[in-house]
C-alpha cells in the first residue's frame, strides 16, 4: 500500500483569526486564537488519502513541558472544560482533512506547540508540527473574563488607542495614548513578560498551570510593569531629572516602551510615572485577552500611617509647607480589569483595581490588586488583594493647619476632597465617564469649578472652629487657560457684630501633581476693613508673564490666609489647579473616504498661546495609520503665531484609529497635544 505522509499543516490563519477576533494580530507570525473556541487546521497529505477505517488521528498539545494527548473524533460535541479535537464529517476531504482543535475555557495563556499524527493499524506513524498562541476569551460565556456587551469588548479589548485623564477634578486634561497592542512584535513581548517574571523563572510548571487564572496573570503583570523586584518594563522616576532616559510626559504610546524593553534584553526602560505604568499595563492585559481600562482618581491620598487622615500645613502668609509625610496627589492613575472572582465569590465579580505603580509591597512584591471595586465601595477590607490601600486612596479626611512660630493657629477639615472624582474613557466616545459612584457612596459625583471654602453651612464639606468670626472662600472665575490671566475671587464675611480689621495674604506656588509645592512665585498682601456682619468680594488675577516661566505642565497651589489684627485669629482657603493649553488641531482631507493602503493627507496646526516666542519639535504618530513617527522642528514662533505642517499617512488596518500630535516646547516646560479619531473603511 502506498505510504501516507503529512506534507504540510495549514493553520488557516485568516479564517481562524477572523473567527477568534484576533485579526489585529495579523502581523504576528504565529496563529493567535482564544480559549474555549475551536480553531481549524488542515492537513495536506502526500501519497494516498487518509482512511478513517484503518487509521486514526491523534493530537498532542504542549505548553512548555506540560502536554495533553487527544484522539481526533468525528463528534464535535464535547466538554468546554477539556481539550478535544474533531473532524467535521460534512464536507470531509480525505486527501486534505480539516481538524478542529478546541481548547478548554480554563486553558492557560501562552505559546503552544502541537503535534498531529496519523497512526495506522500496523503501528505506522507520520507526524507534523504547528504552533499557536492562546489568549483569554471575553467573547466566551464560560471564560472568567467574559464581558457581556460587544461595545465593551470593542473598547476594552480591541481598541488600540485611548485617552488618559490628568490635571485636576475641576479641569481634566485628556491625554491621547496609543496602546499599540496590535503593532508588530508587541504580543510576543507581552508573552515574554510572563516568561521573564520571577514566578516563571522559579517554577515553570506551576507558572504555566496558574496562567489559566486572570487573577494570577494580573498580579504577575502588575509586578512586571515596574522594575522594583524583577526585570520589569519601566523604571519609575519622580525627581524631575531624566537626563539618562525619557521624561515620562514625553511618551505617547506603549509600543515604544515595550519594544525598547525587549530590544535591551529586558532592562528597565527609563522613565515612567503612574499614567505610563497604567497605560502599558492596559496594553499587556488587552493583548492577553483580559478586558482592561485606565482609571484616574483625582485627589488621591497617600496615607503613610493608615489613619485615613491627611495633614497639610500652611504658613500664616499662605505658603504651603512640606511638614507631613502624608500627601495628596492631584491625580493618580491605575487600571481596572474585568474578571470573575472565583476565589472570593460572585458578589466580587466585575471590575478589579490593579496598580502597577510601585508604592507598597503586596505579599512581599511591588504590585497592587486585583482589588474588587465592589469591595472598595463596601469597605470589605477582609478580602484580598490590597483593598485597604486602595480604599485609603479614595477615602480620607484632609486636615489643614495654619502654623505660626511652631504652633497651630488655625485648623479645618475637608471630608470630600480625596477621591472627589474618578473617571475613565467612555465607551466608543472621546470623553470621560464618571465612575466615582462605583467606588464610594456619594450624593453629587459631578465635579464643579469651585474651591474649598470656610463658609459654614449644613452641607459644607469643611468643618471649622465655629468661634471664628470671619469666613473666607477662594473661587476660580473659570478654568485657567495658558496665555490668559488666572482670575479668581476671594469672598470674606464678617459673622460678628463688631467691626474687624483683617490682614489678607495671597500666595501662589508651582507644584508637580505628586509633590509638595516649590517656592512662592506670586504673592499679594493687603489690609481689609469689615463692618459688623459685612461681606466683601476681592477680585484678583495672576498674569501670564507671572506664571508661564514657572508653571509649564505643573500645577498651582493658591492659598489665602486672613488674620484678625486684634484677636489674631486666622482662617485659610486654598485651591490647587492646572492651566490648560490650547490643543493642536488636526484636519484630514476627505476624511469620509479613508481606506487602507492608500495615501491620505492631513494638516496639523499649532497656535502659540504664550506671551513670548516658542520653539520645539512636533511629533505625529498613529497606530494602524503610520509606520513609526514623523518629527518636524519648529523655529521661533511669535505670540499668537500659527504653524502648520502638512503630513501624509497610509492606513494599514480598518477600524477607528487615532492620529495624534504633540509639540514639545524647548524653551518652556510644556508639551501641547492634540488628536483626531480616524475611521478607516473597507476599500
């Protein structure tokens, strides 16, 4: 009888990846599929055809040194919790039989090899090999990462760009970010991250077995994004000196970071801060098939002594002092991943907080989570992982003190500032979604353009000494914009039946979002007379030329302290705010007719909002739209001057893509950004 040989195994890549929603990984050399769903391979036989009466097919699937062997049947009905393989008897081609291999919904994520053998009754065997990458499957109801709606899967798995929210609660800034999970070699790098992890290096078998759980995977990834305990992706730096690396604010996407990490032999990339750590983790989780979104907590508490109290100190002239180890970051960024928590019970399913920014150790390692958002809201600190730490970030009281000659002369308490606004990018739209109510029980979650005030009322978020005879509030007139004066209003009310003479001290300091303020750059002092029960309004402004060279991308801490010249009682009001810059605009010619593999044109426009000339470098990029990045140098542009750059791009993928531009200014600490969502249609 003529000998049978397997000449080739066709992985049917195009058909399988369309069925498994992995078309985005088309640049990967490997077949990429999702667990819990069959994929098809076709055998090309040499010599005679396959004879099912005298021969059988057997498949061996291997992950590292783990393997499972299964017969190929003619029955496609099988258990979703074990490996199986079958031939569809309908349309059977014995010369080129097609086999469907089905992985269990509990299969481990990773790179697999498989061997397919034809074995005859006389023991003759012919074999061939293939490879595939297996990911989690949020489209499969039995998978622990199943998320129920298609628009959620589109956003939290397939979307390769997004917006990160920085700034302050009353004046959020949306920063475009390219997640790049479908760019060449990124998926392989994400899988290598699991291989490089200490868990894998210590016990490969246990690591492979544990990778069936998104809880386990997410903790490994959370630790591996930072480099504190391992050969992680990013080195954190909050000092402001980045000469031997890249400033965190200069990154525009995850692809450059992950590519550099892999190319260096897995040496940490310099440098990252919270939003960079979170965005890169989002890329890795989406690539591995676990739904993920980036979340910003505004006024995030860092409570060093676990008493849910943050202490802030001011001088009697309104200068904020660095006297406490506690701090409040104007914003802190982490991720949420969607998964069932079989280890905790169904009540804790859904979004889980994971924070790759190295802050505190969790079971000996710098990682955080997964902490169920539901558990944080209900203060279930008896559950794991790291719920007390995240709870403290969104729930703490702020005690503000005015200090004179080493003693406290004024005290107030704010119970609402911390965790005042928590948001993420909305599904399908370039705007934020307010998710504060997911984390805490609140009456009114929407942030407003108002400051903390000393005025006493039934719903006041501040508690002050009722014996004080004067109340003060500080309110910004509108959200500050670069190139315009910062205008604000101070309201003072005498609540007693005696006239008062008040000293008024105003003080402004620049500050980074996670640091105490620097030296005072603007101040004003005066005297105010108040008749009995009189209220007065003071209008103030800080001019652009007074803040531009100091603030840049930083924020401003603004405070007012009033002192009664007779009783020497003092009262404080303060606000921290950011100054937004005008955006770069991107206009695309014929934007309704954009198709893959065809050149298209766009115009990028930057208008100088500052009161002095600026220079810088314009960078334009877009995953799925451009190969790499385009850089253009802009020379001295006068105040109000407009610079335009014409660019071209050739889309490589269909779908909604992001074209983004950033202008890094050389003579001021500021980067101006802009983006344009581009719909790439079928040709």
